[in-house]
C-alpha cells in the first residue's frame, strides 16, 4: 500500500517521509518543488499543485493513506491566496482521495484554528473555533480542518486532524532561524511580562504522531473524525526558552520588552499602514503575532495518547541536544552545521 505525503519536501513533511521509508513503506511525495533526496531514499516524487485537480487525481492513484501536510503558512497576504491553497487544495485532495479509494486521511492542522487571543493553559480539544480570526492562515486552516473532519466516513474514508504547535528541530527553515535573524538585526523584543507558557513540538515527535494516527485509523476508530493537539507533554516558559536558544546560538538574550496592551494596538496600526503601502509589505508586528508572543498557549496531549497512543519518541532534553549544532550554525550565519 502506497502512502502519499503532500508537502513531503518541507520541514515536517520530510520527517514523516523519512520515518515511513525507514520502516519500509512505499512512499509518494506530492510537491511543487524538486527534491532529489526522495528518489535517493527510495521514494517517488510527483510534482504538482494542490489547486490542479488533474495533478491531484494522478497523485492519489493506488494510494491507501494520505498525510496532507502541505499548506501556506504566515500572517500576511491576500485572503484569496490562503483560501485557494489551504481550503480549495484540501477539498481537491479529499475528493480525489474518495474517488481513488483512499482509506486513511491524516490532516496536519494547527492550534491556531482555536486561538481566540486569550490565554490557553493546558487546554484540551473542547476549545471551540473562535467567531473571528486575526489573520487568514488560522481561518483557512480551520475551514480545511472542518472539511477533513466532516469527510470522515464518506466513501469508506477515515479522517483525523493533528494540531502540532511550534514545530522545532534540525533543518527548521522557519521558526527558530527567524527568531535568530530578528535578534541579530536588533528587532527582537519580548512581548508581555515574560511568564507566558507555550507548547512546543519536536519535529520527530510530530512525525511519529502522524504515523501512529494513520496506523490506527479506520472507520469507527476513537480518533476518526476528530482533531488532536500534538506537542511535548510539558510546556516551556516562552521567553526563557527564547533566551536559551539565543545563548546557545552565541547571541545575547533579548533585553527590550513591550506590554501586550501596547503591542496589540501597535500591530493594528502597522497592519493598516502596510495594507495601503505599495506592495503591501508584511508589518514588523501584527495583532496575531503580538498575542501569540505575549499570551499563554499550551495544550494537553492526553486525548492523543488515549485515542491513538501518541507518545514522544525523543525526550525534550535530547531534542534540545540535537538542536544545539544547528543553533550554533544559525547564530554564525550558516544554514546547517
């Protein structure tokens, strides 16, 4: 049985692909870019765009399991761009999966789909979707997640959604390198009083969660048709963790700070200004980012452990040890150790 991984050339997607190949699964990667390592490792690469239904149909042929990881992230840009990729692309994949007789569909979602701007501490899956969102990424991911969960049971397809939070690890092209870049440019400052706690997710543990969820997924399974938070069992104090990352990277801890009460309205002003500037450049601060940096957002993984056996395979201390040479490389201006 072939497993299809959309976005398999990306940070999390590659980790999932590698774990599947390591255990001898047949893997097909669907991506827009070219990734020679896929064939070198024994996988199959199909290039295409999720918005192209014919390409998606071809990618789903002969597939039994789909890991839908591909998405457009970010906090800025036109809604149409996010909607077309995150929502319409997911709908194309769901329809193609049903037509092809796919049995299992695991969707990579995000805790941002339930983030309402308030503190979340050890929150569980009873959190509702908020009435409105501060940017298009969480809104469109929530729409896609709803579509995936609603598709459970249709045509024999079993679906589930996983919500990994702040994924980090070696080869990270997004989260930590951006923090380091801002710190080096003198543009990183704490938001809030520095005591907010957040959940973080080591990339290999998130990949393992995807495999565990898929392996046990079938019609009537406890997690079929449901969404789950995925992260390390214990949260970190965000700004203490950021200081640890910077220190390990050979940089000074951040010194400047701004209150949430000041950062959120500043974000609103900058959104308004950048929204009318030529090219609509991304603001240095937005309301969503201000609240993410200054509020607590930590989540319980008890439900994932109960319903499909999620358990991290790499302890947090070991994850940080593996990250150290990469932090040192990023701090020195290199892409990798």
